[in-house]
């Protein structure tokens, strides 16, 4: 059992500046939860923030009641009176009376009956997810099991979870989110400039700007999460003498691959996770390895650096077979084929982002799938959209009419659609019945309507 208080706090992110944040337990990122596969936990969240929240465990196989549905709120003290004067006007179902739960504290229960992997928890409140995450409501959750522990992968100090997120800072040190002011946000057209999502010019890793981490000349396991609202990365690891190190991928969003896949350049879209081994043993002691984002420019090109501090022994290994429990669904197993377009469109008088031509409506039923059914979904995008399904993992069947790319390997819960591209995914709806979601994980797109209901019956 864990207890987490959501509260305002200040942290020194930039040297000498105190930045006001919304936090889980006073820190950004929030506390990392480590759990064991199949051992259920309860996380009790208490909301001391000035706004309602909803907590979602991203990548979790979670009963619907604890999945953090966007209108399933943990209310702050006194919100009822306050909200009557606010007059929400976003126009698409903020007040779905069926779903609104009014509590100051709420227990979320997670069975964690799923493959071990890196998950993350973050806010999921309707229409306000992007600013809430931006202000700090995100944390990591690692599930482990004995099988993975016995593989001999780099561990302990040599396993590093890396939450990468860009932020912008105002002159007074506060986080600069262009549409935090709700009165601005409700004015038609104001959303326009942020259609692509909100970007920052400071790259944070685990809450620190461009950190330099000291390492041994040995293998490390990097568990990378892109927790940015909208920024895409193409990561490479470059030594001082210009050599690019191999990024040996061992896992995807939903756990270990069948076998390692070696990359030189690793694309990572918002909410995706990559489990990667990097070997510093050939790097001269005293020199650096920079992690660079090839899609960035100027200071957003740098992400972080490793300084190789000392020679060391290394008894870790990367087994040739990592796991043999990956689902083997084939096209022929699918009982249904569905098509979804992810495109810009009009939402009332506003610009919005739509799935199948519609903005999110919690009262509408979009997809009804039968528990146990295998389905193939064809997803088509106008611009970059990282598409995420709650509850289930899926495999990428094809991309742009071709076989999947090397980084599409394994079991995923978020797939990056590139502009104009179609991607086919296959999944089996198992776990729990209930109301879930699928959506674009560009957090601004999600808030601007690019989300739909997935009902499992
Ligand atoms: Cu990471 Cu529906 O979210
Ligand atoms: Cu999720
Ligand atoms: Cu999108």
C-alpha cells in the first residue's frame, strides 16, 4: 500500500531558481514505485492541489475503476463551491454525471498481473491532462519478476530509469505553459498556435536539465521514457571522438523483446518506453558520451551526457533469448478489422484533433470489443500522432504498407504514426471488462479531443 499526496511544491530545477510545481509527494518526477508481477498494490491518492485530478497508470493492466478515466476525479477540498463560479465551457461533456466521482482521497488498486516493464503514472483529467503533466504530475512505476531478474542484465547502479521531458521556463522561474490560464484557454482560436502541442527549450532527465551522469566503463541498462507532452526524439549516443555507440534494445513499452535489436538511432514518441543496453567499456576513462536528439536544434539537441569515470569489472550479459512469452497473434486470428483516422478538424468553433472525425465525448460509445477477441486496427494519421491504447498491449503488423521497422519490435502500448502514414496493429482484448480509452499521446492533442472510448464487454 502506498500513499501519495498530490500537492504544490517548489523545486530547484534551474540553478538558483525555485520553480512552482504540481507534484506527487513534493517531487518531480513523483516517487518511483517498484512492484512485483502479480502482487497487487493499492495506491491511495490524496488531492491537495487546487484542481481536480485523475490518476492513470500508463501501460497498466488495470480494472476500469482504477484506470483513471478522465471524468473519474479526485476532487480537491472545496472544489464543489469553487467550480460553480468557474463555469466550465469547453463544450464537450466536462460534466458527465454518470462518471464524476467526488472524493478527496481515492484508492487505486493495481493487480499488476502483467509482463514486467517500465510504466508511468500521470494525470488524465479531461481537457486538462497536458497542463497537469507539464506542471509535474508524472512518475515512474517499475514491475519486476524473477524470470527477468535471473537474466543477468545490468542491475543496481547500472540500471537507470530515464524520464525525458522538455519544459519551458518563464522569466520568474515558473513553468511557462502557453495556455495555463483557463480564461485564455476557453477563448475560441487561442488553441490555434498550440495545435502541434507545447514544446519546451529545456530538456529535463528525471527532472534535471541536461544532466551529466558518472558511469563505470561497463554495460548499463537505460529504461527510457519520453514523458514530453509533444516532443519527439531520435536518440543517439555519441562519444567525444564522434563514435556512435550501439543502442541494444531489449524491451519495448510492454516488456522484454524476444531477442535484442541493435539501433544506432532510436526514435521515441511521447509516452513510448525503450529498454536499452549501452556499453561504455570501450570508451576512454575521463571522456564523455553525449545523448543527442537528432530532431532537436540548438540546445534541444542535447539530452544528457555520461562521463565514464572509472574502469570496472562487468559480469552482466545480454542473453540472445530475452523472453518467450510474447503473444503470437496472427492476422488470421482477428475477428474484426477497424479503421481509425487521426486528423485535425473543427470542434465547435475551435480547432481540434479528431478520431474518425469526432472529438472525445465521455457519453458516447465509440468501440465495443468482446473480451477475449483478437482484432486488427488500421490507424491513419495526418501529422505525427503517438497512439496509445489503455489496458492492452499490441504488436505492430505493418507500417506504411510495409513490414514494421526495427523499433516497432515487441509488445507495445503506444505506436508512433508518422505524417500520412498508416499503421496496422493487432491485439487481444483480455484482462477486464469495462470502459477504457484510446487516444493520441501528444498531450495537447488529447486535450483537444483526440481520444475515444473503448468499451470491453
Ligand atoms: Cu499515458 Cu491515457 O495515457
Ligand atoms: Cu494508458
Ligand atoms: Cu496527435
